[in-house]
């Protein structure tokens, strides 16, 4: 009897702790900002990749009144690097998990494309 109870408890906990990670799309260039394509040769490729995320919290199976927003995830990634106007060579993931509480999220990873005219040099120390 104790073995059945333990097995049932393990099965229930396993089912409650469910998560999923899904690769949605690969992209060459993506942006939420105005990008002057005629100046594409002037842009510089960053040496680091960045990650942006937008999510909604879940309680049991229920979230808020909105879904994760791809625009917010892209803006989050672009804000990581000053002067970034677009992301290149990237991937979009959808990730959700829950165990009573959880999260539904969109994650974007890519290499920032930097506009040198937008980057402001750091202010000199006073």
C-alpha cells in the first residue's frame, strides 16, 4: 500500500511539473526600430550575442489577460547594447513551465547590429 501511495505521489508531482521549450523560428535580421537599409554597410556587428525575454506569470493553468509579446522581447534584447538597431542570425523560442506557479515566455537570441551614429560616447568623469 505504501508503494502505491509513493508511486501515485511521484506520478502526480511529475505531471504537475510540466514544461515545454519550443524553437519557433530562425531569422536573418529582425528589428522593432527604424533601420535605414541604405546604410547597412556602416552598421557594425557586435562581438557578443544578447537575449531578450517577455513573459507572463501563471498560476495553476491561468495567466494574465495578455500573451507574451515578441516586440517586447526584441526591445529587451536591443536595449542590452547601446546603439543596437537590429538583431541578426538569431532564434526565437517559446518556453513555458509550471508547478502550481509558472511562466509562459518568448525568448529571442541574436547578435546586435550597431549603428555607430546612434552610439553616444560615455560622458567624461567629473
